[in-house]
């Protein structure tokens, strides 16, 4: 096995793709930082003003004469009017730097939205507001903030909050990122057989060494994320590791920022192993980089383009590739809701990995490497 790893390292040390992957990580991380600054992401006043204008625009569509609490006007109109007042209170509390009042107003807003879900006509405007599951997560978060008496607002340009923001959004691109990294894991071996001919190395051991090297680059990419975010900690502060985060695991619950980041990294590693093994099988079958990428993307994007497939085939491992959506409980908002959780994803991905390892072991254990 050591000989196989040495052969792999000799081949990979001149591969500039690995350096390109690390440079891509640098660009992505600093791109996130620039995006937060340019779009004022996390600026609560800016975001609440957006909510305020959305609510006001909807209210302008109601043709009513009296919006008083004792009138016979639409219950939905009354609810939206109260939401508008509450959002205005949020903006005022943030302007006065009164975070306690802000959390109280935010909690009240989630309660109003919870009531609105059951009011006739709300489904016509529901797309402009948080979903039921997102509102439940927000309610749980603001309830916790009120109970502990939190008096600070999350600053996404601090170290931990930035990492939390990054790992809560990276899921949509992680599959694509690792696919590009691993899609040619065996292509060179099939196209340039002279690289490996003459080495007394078992093919299955060689495959394992390639996986270890590719996996090491993936781990280095994850570590580089933490390194790139370090200047934020130096300039703006470290942040709070215990910052609560609402997630869906069959039911809504709160975990700490540290737990969320650790959970995300673990899931990213598992997805990376899945993608590497799939790339090996696709490389062996297709022997073409672009066909391998094409199949990767088709399998990944089909559930996103046709959400009905998720309900129809709930145990499809590609339903679990965007782990951020899973933790947000997106599957509960499908036309045919289905309970897809991270725990189920861990089981499905583990079974898939074991199956692919069996396939690779069975069909690739052919003794010495000899491609001609």
C-alpha cells in the first residue's frame, strides 16, 4: 500500500489541478466576504426595511375602508397590518440600538406569521414571506434570544459568524466543487498508460492511493476556509461559538454555531467520499472527463429541477447533496411533503458508499496495473 501511495504522489505532485482547487477556495471565501459587504447581508435594518416594503406593497392591494381592530375587514389584512407595525418597531429598536426590544418584536412577528398561515387567502401571498418551517426556526431562535436576554446582534464579518454563514450556504456548491476536483481522478491513467506501466502496484491499491491524495486535497480545502477567514477575527473579533442556530432534524431545534459548523464539515467529508467513488466508477465506464461531469451534474440537478422526484424517490442519495436545504427542512414544503433529515442522509450515503466500494473492489481488483 505504501508503494501505491508513493506512486500516486509521484504522479500527482506535478498536477496543477490541485493548486487550482486551493486557489478556487481562496477566491470563493473572499468572494463571500465581498458579497456580505456589498449586499449588506446581515444588516438587520436593511433587511427589515425590505420586509416592511414588501408588507406595505401587499397591504396596498387590499381595498378596505377601515383597518381598525373592531371592524369587519379581512383577518388577513389585520394580520398584515400588525406585521407592518411590528416590523416598524424592529427598525426603530435597531436604530436606537435596543437589541432586547428587537428580539421581542421579532418573536412577536413570527407569532403573527404563524397565525397568518391559517387565514384564508394567505397562500396567494405566501411566496413573499418565510415558509412555515423557516418561521418555526426563526420563532425558536428569537424565543431563545429573549429568554437569555441577548443584547447583541450577529455580525457576519466576525470570525465565527462568518464561518457559520459560509457553512450554512456552501451546500449548494460543494457537490459541484468536488465533482470538478475528482471528475478526472482516473482519466489520466486511461489516456496516458505509460505513467503507471512498469510499477509493481496492485490496481485496487493504486485506486485507494488516488482516493487518499484527492481526499487530502479536499481536507486541505476545508482547512483553508478557516485560514482565509482569520483576518476577520483579527479585525472584527472572534464572535460567539455558542450562538444558537435553528435546524430541522425531524423537528425544529437549536444547536450552537460550533455544532453546526462541525456537523457541516462532517457531512461535506461524507459527500466528498461519495463523489470520489462515483467519479472512479464513471471514469472507468465512460473514460471521458466531460461525460463524467455531465452525469454528475444531471444526477445532482434533477431533484432541484423536478422537486416531485424527491417525494417519488425519497431514498435517492442525490436528494441529500445540498445539506443546507436538509437542515432548513425544505422537504416539508414540497407539494407532497416528505420527511428528509440529515440522519436519514447519513444512513443513505453510508450505504451508497459501501455499495460503491464493493463495486470498485469487485471489478477493479485485477492484480497488477496493465493498461495498454
